[in-house]
DNA sequence: GGGAAATAGTTGGACGTCCAACTATTTGAG
DNA sequence: CTCAAATAGTTGGACGTCCAACTATTTCCC
């Protein structure tokens, strides 16, 4: 299944050979893409026995960190930085699974709250344990490397307007 | 649109506060996810005027690096590390766009070759130029940081069996 | 206080990726 | 030589994400 050589390194050699520029950026972009795929697959494999995937786990976690265990749909999207439609979809699944319920906002008729149900609260702990066990899909990365990646990518995100501080 | 604080850093604070483990891995995983989304969106924006996206560009590039400008479908999947069905889908689009053609393998009746047409050959250069101009979506990352990420993620990929060398 | 503009959320459609199942061809063990 | 197993590719279905368009509600400004 896996190649006996690194196809990304091979692409780098071809890139250089053809005098194409920005080889470093190409290699970084390709590595990030592939590492992301590997990491996400491992995370989803670990969550699958719980009936969760990474998106659903993130929503549950976010809700579990709030005082009342509830948040407007829009705020969920802001925090997780995904589109409103993705939140709608994810919350649909969580509602189907009985982990979350939709509640009308007490004062603003436009707003819908997603509220954690007790089932969701207990499942989020299991998910957290499952992901800790596999190091969030990052087994093979030293803690120092994890920190280094976090720091580097945080400045990248900030430079790209992901947040202002 | 963008928050005035970093939601990932905020998640890290919550994580620590609740005594959940593997905070470093969580932060790295979340950063990789978000950085990947930003990078991919920039890449696809740059390629959209050419009628391409990153997957299609990768296939064209790979073909352009071969002697005959052709490769079996399966080899494309191996090199780009995507499933056979994704290759079928991507090549379908490239054929529709007149950039690639499907050809029977001369000796093995099972195999289909994707062959670059002249239109594809000229477009791949434009795509390469477009992506170089935006640093493969990685503007905001120094070259040294790009190299560091590449090196770190390459060892991660190897540790996860992405290739053996 | 009335109506345009902004905000919140959902729906439907497109796309890309994955999986399972399928067809067709080739390989290889006996 | 033959037939089961392996290989190559496609199809159909599920899922997640995105966008454009839409409904409903609230805000704001004159």
C-alpha cells in the first residue's frame, strides 16, 4: 500500500529539476495536506466507536466548556471557524444521536441554541479519553514538535486574518 | 468575521482548566486543521480562474513530470495518495475540460492511462505560476518555517507508514 | 414608529473524498 | 491448462463542507 519512497520528496526533486519556483512552499503545502489527512483519519477512527467524528466531537467539547452547556448556532460556527451550514448539519447529527437538543433563544427569536444533553456530556469525556490515547492522531510527533508546529501555525493564522489580538 | 481572540488558544485554556490531558497534541491538531483550511482556500482561489482546483492541478503536474505525459490511473493515486475513486473523479473533470484524455494501456487490458493533452500542458504552467505567486497559500510563513514544517511533518508521515525508505 | 438593512438560521445544490460492491482482465498455483 | 485469486478501474451511496438563495426576526435611523 505504502510506497518505498516519499512521493513528496520526489515531487520536490522534479520541481527543482524543472526550475519551478517556490519549492519550499510547495513542499510545506503538500506535507500539511498529507499530514492533515493522516491525522484526521486517525482521529475519526478513534471516535467512530462512539458514533462521533472530529466535527461532532468539537461541537460537543465546545458546549461542555460553557456554563449552561448551550450556545447559539452562530457562535459555534465562529469558535470552530466553520460555516453556518456545517454547524446546522453537525448539530442535526448530534440531535439525531440524542446528544444535543435545539432550544429557542429566550429573548431573540432569530436565534437557536444548541444545548448539551446529559448523554452528550458523558460522551464528550469518552471522546476526550479516546483522543488523548492516540495523541490526537499525532503519534510520532514529539511534544516539542507539537508545540513548535502550534506556534508556527498560530502566527501563520494570525498573518492571514484568522483572528486579531 | 474574524474573532478578536484566538479560539484555539481559548480552547487550550479551557482544556487545561478542566485537567484534560494532551493539550499540546490538541493544540497542534487543531492548528493543523485550521491552517490547512486557510491554505487550501487560498490555493483554490488562485486556481479557480484557470478552472482548476488543487487536486486537478496535482494530477496535471504529476503527468507533466513524466516522459510521455501519461500514467496509469492507479499510479496517480499512489503518488498523490488519494483513493482510486478520487482519481476517477478528478480525471473525469480534466477530461471534460479537454486537458487530459483516457487511453487504453497497450498491453494490459485492465489498465487505463491518463494522458496529458497539449491544452493541459500549457495550463499546468499557468497553474504553477499562479501558485508560486501566492506562495502556495503560505504567505505569512518564512521560508525557514516552511522548511521546518516540511521536515517535521515528513518524519511524522514516515512514522505513520506513509512511505518506507 | 415604520421600513430598509442587518442578523440568524435553514435549505438545496455542487463538489471532493471515502467505502463497498461490481465488472473486466491478468496472474499463478497445481 | 485451468480456474481461483489478485489487480485495475468504475459506479453508487454516504458524508462533510461550501455557496447562493431564502425565511424570519431584530436593529436602526429618519
